[in-house]
C-alpha cells in the first residue's frame, strides 16, 4: 500500500497540493497561537547561578537557576542552549530574540534549562494576567 492509497488521493500532484495546504495551515496556526514576541536573555558564568530574563509587552521577569558547573565531558554550546530556550510550544509566545552569555566549558543538566525556561515564562504569564485583570 502506498501513500496515495492511504490518503485516498488520486495523484502525486494532489498529494503535493494537500501537503502544501497542510503546511500553510500549520504555519497559520502557529502564528495565531504564538503571537506575542518574546525576548530571551540567558546569562551563565562558571561558579555562578545562571539567570534567565524573558521580556514581552514591555514587561520583564528574571529567574535564577543553579550554579553553572565545569563540564566533565561535553560542554554546553550556545547553539544547543538557543535550541532549548526557543522551545515555547503551548505558550502565547514566539522567540523574537535570544541573547546568550555563556562561559566556555560550562555544563548544565538538560532538564535544568527547560525548567528554567518554563519558570520564567510561567512567571511572565502570571504578571501579564495580573495586569489584564486590573484593566
């Protein structure tokens, strides 16, 4: 059984058109769901607690995490950190700008980066919701 039989489409052209429509709808949905630009700033120096600041709609919050440790094997890279901080699915935000200051040879557990991002975003959402309630 091939993909055309599975999808009940009659030609590769119809399959391609359906895929294009799906991609346009997915992109539209992502824009509608994540419509608030978020600026993210990560600061981490060896031996110091890391800090993450998120800013949206002229409001900012900062949260701190654990101390940044020297890496035993594979140090954390800015590229990897950028990818982790950009994971904002299920929130009203999309990353407009991500700024990272990171000591070379540093390590932070995988889950700690995600937890730091979630705490910062949740805290900002709370601030914005309180402001909306006051209006």
